[in-house]
C-alpha cells in the first residue's frame, strides 16, 4: 500500500453494508471510509434489473465524487445486478461481494464436489450471479430467495420464534431441492445478523452446514487488492475516519445502523440523489 | 355528475391501491381511470416524512399531467404524510383514504364511546393522522405499526400459519394496550387481503371486532364527491377504461397486481419519475 491513506467508498441500499464496513475497520484501520446507504430507495432486492442498476450507478458515482479511490459494493443485490454497470461508470477499482463470497465457499470446501446453498434476495437469485461465480470454481450451487428475512431483521426479530419458523420453511424447501448441501452462503448483508438463528434452525433440522459470511471475505479481498499483508484484524485499532451519508432519515440510519456496525454510528449526512 | 366522463387518477406506492380501484370500478363504472404504482420507490411506509412527500407529490403531478380531474390517494402512508402537500401541488380535488376510513368507523360505531384500533405502517402510525381524524369524530383511537404484514402479503402467505402467528403477536400487543377496542380499521391497502386471517386470529383470541376496510369507504367518498346517488355497485358493468402506469417492472406489476385488483391487469406502461 502506498504511504497515502486510501479512501474506501462503501455502498449499500441501506444498513446491511455496515456489516462489511465492520469487517473492514479492524482489517484496514489505516484508511478513510465513506459509507452511503441509499435508504430513500431501498430495498433493491425486490426491484428490476434496470431500476437497481440506475440506483446503484448514481450511488457509486456519488462516492467517487466524494473522493473514493476504491469502491466496495457492500450489497449483494447491487453486486449481482449492477457490478459491470458500476465498473463501466467509474474510473476506480470496484470490488463486490459475490466473487469474494464464492472464493470463501471454495476455501471452506471439505469435499469434492462441494454443494453450496445461497440464501439471498429475489433479485439476486433471479440474476444467477452466485451460481455463475460458484460454478466457475467447480462448486455446485442452489439459490433460495428469502424475501421475509430482511423485514424480520428490520423488525428486530433476530432471536424470535417466528423468524426460526420462517427460516425452517425456507431451509426445508431449499434442502429438499439440494439434499447434499454442505455449505451455506449468506448472500445478503442483512443475514449475518441471523447467523445464531440459522445455526439453531439447522441444528433442529439435524442438517449442520458450514456458514460463509461474504462480508468478512469481502473485507479480506479489499485488503488483498491494496497489497496489505495477510494479517489478523487489529481489534485495538483506534477508530478510522468514517463519514456516513444516507438518502432518507438520518435518525433512523443512526438508530438501526449501530446494530449492523456493532458500534455507534457517528453523524450522518442527508443527501438527495433525486427520485 | 356531468355528462362528461370524469378521469379519476388513482395513486399508490405499489399494488395495494388496486384494492381501492377494485372498489371504485363497480361503484363508478362510467369513468376513465389512470392508476400509478410508484413501484421503483416503494415501500413508503418505512421512510421519512420528507421522502414520502417528495415521492407522493411527483406521482400525483404525473397523474394530473395525464389528464386526471380528480385524484384519489389510494395509499394510507401517502395520505397520512402528504395529503396537504399533494393538495397544495394540484389544482384538482384530492381524496385520501384516512378521512373516509374514519367516517366508516364512525358509521359502524355501536356504542359510545367507541374504541378503534388502527393497524398501519410505521410511517402512518408515527404521523398520528388516523388518531387525529378519529378523535375529531369523538372516537377513541389506538394505532399499531405492523411492518411485517406487507412483506407477508407480498410473499403470498395470506393464509399461512406464520402470518396468523405474526397477527396474533401484533393484535395481542395492541389489545393489551386498548382492551376496550371494538372496531378494527385496516389502515394499509395491503391489509384487506389478510381479512380472513385477521378474522381467524381474532376468533382464536376470543376478541371479535368489527372490521373496517378504508378502500370501500374511499370509493363511496369518491362517488359522493362526484354527486352520484348512493347506489349498489353495478357488478355487471362492463369494464371501465383503465390505464396502468408503474415505475418498476411491468411484469411484476401485472403478476402481483391481479391479486389486489381481483381481475387481470391489462397492459402496464413503464414510466421514469427520476431517482
């Protein structure tokens, strides 16, 4: 890494991308961070390719204008549907969450062939981006759309019998389709908050799986891109400089965002990207 | 009503407003209808006042530009948070769903004082628009935000044990706060699709309530505004002329919309309102 601090732009439709920022902070403490949550236009996961690409490109351009010299698409839906559009629109390196997630699934593979189940939004599943990325690594893939999981997380029901029941329904349907599954990839940045509920549900179903969290894998991909040595996260690092932007209520961003970031979210700036 | 056919603009953030259009069609078959679902920017119910007002005004202006000479805000959140903004922005009469819903609750009142429970989105509840409208009619009001109900309807789980369980949780919390409740007002256009589930849940809780659907009350208010005599709906009317617009995927609008409209949704036109 050059002696100049990199400015890393991190973008998500809402709060979920803060789980990626959370993984980045201890791994690359010597950077500036600019985070944008496009909260006025969320969710992306239920919308069309054209709409998602339009929103994602305008958000990415905003972060570039603010000085980002590396962009992290910390949103599975935007990565799955708009990675190439964003890459074409920006003159800086772009890193998404799909490729690092697929690589982490490969690293976790204990047997060959490995069978990966991806839980994601409807739009991500329809894009088949994860299937393509996993197949390219010779991994078998099944994708399952889980549209109720984001609302359940946002309702705060992360340890709740209703959430366990919904997870059991989704996982039972998916595993009936792919019974040889041994790896579970959380293909939405909201889902790591449900990891305890997912583990509990899989135990009750007597079908344990290796769980891959694309957020941590993405943070490692960013460090690698910057030429940083493979190292343990510096958990004692003093907080790097983070600037937060949102397109809707800054109060809600601060309130909900802290759950995803794992620490208080400092001042949030309201911006208007049109719409 | 004049001999000229009125052109009625009907606006919602998505598909829910089609339940209002569904009530309008047999009641006022002799009208032209233009429906706009602002699907690229939905949901409104979890967003801020400023964002909702901005989206709702631009949507209402579009319908006026298409020739609407009467606007129906077929969305509780947009009515609760942006009724006055829309009224100021348009030179045509504007009818929302809150006032007709409150009037219908009054008409249904069997005892005095009457206690009404309103189920609605977070933004609608925070606006306290229903409480104000009901209090003005000397009705007691409690409001309960139910953020999971729209996602459950959109998942298609309208008769599903998980939905019954979620309804039981929401209704138990609300009725613990207002045990004298005797009337339930469905303050979101998605909720009429859950009416059988709500009745079933209330029966299991041994707490029957009179259920008010603001969609039908709004259709009657529109007929009354147009000076139409109070009459039974003409269920044999040949279909009035309806033109549909959406800001996101027209295929999804046609597919999901038919559940709300109760009949197939004809050709949908994709428009861009920015954002």
